[in-house]
């Protein structure tokens, strides 16, 4: 496997993780990177770097970010975010992976791209639901700010330093796994 292929996989996984926090922001970042020739996309995904795609994804990003600051709308968005994140994570991975055959590319896209995005989106939605339940939604803007900031950082690192991004993805997934185990233990019946 060439270094370019490894970097493209790291980029795809990093952006897929970022999609788990905000669906459109990483796609907009990828569009910017393609438009300014920072990153070259697969031939069939060149349209992502076009001006119409850049404008559309930019507007969608702004709407999504602001919508997450509206109480209860944020919970509604979370209910559709997991399947959207899985689709967007798969698409991001498909658009970035270089020099692999179709079967391997699709397998990586579905498992690593879509799976990572869905896992993070699910955890993010659960966090917001817990925030809504415990604070009546008052703390949700703080959760939204953290998620948006994490998505910006992950997207930027994925594009400019993909190796560091993949390390952060692993750390985030370990944290999610540990939280899942802790939550599962609390729900287990005693006796």
C-alpha cells in the first residue's frame, strides 16, 4: 500500500468521524480542500470541489450549526443524524480513498467511514438527550458548541495532518467504548 493510499484512508476516517459530530461541516471542509487543490478527490467525486457544491454545502453547514442551538430542534436533528452520518461517512470515505480496488474501497467506506460516523453520531445524540433530560435543554448549546468545535478541529486535522486525525479518532472511539461499558454496567440488574 502506497503512502498516498494510507493518507487517503486516514483522511476518510478522520472526516467520517467529524461527520458524526456535524454532517455537513466535514463535507464543506472537503469541498473547500478540493476547490483550492489542497486534496485531490477520486475522479467520480470531483464535483464536490465545484462552486455550486461549495455554496450548497456552505449554506447547509451554517443552517445545521445554527439549528443545533435551538432547543428541541437539536434533539429532532439527532434523530435523523445517525442514518445521515452513516451515509455521509460512507460518501466521504468513497470520495477520498485512492489506489484500492472497488470491493476494498466500498468495504472500507461502509465499515470504517459509515460505521465510525454512525457510532459518533449515536453517542453525540445520546449525550444531547441526557443533557436535555438533566438540564431541560439549558446545557444543550454548550454540547452543540463542543460538537461543532470538535468537528472543525477533526476536519482541519484530517485534511492537513491525516495521521494525527486518525490517532484522535482512535482516542474518541476508545472514550465512546468506555462510556458504553460504564453505561451498560449501570443498567445491569443487581443480584
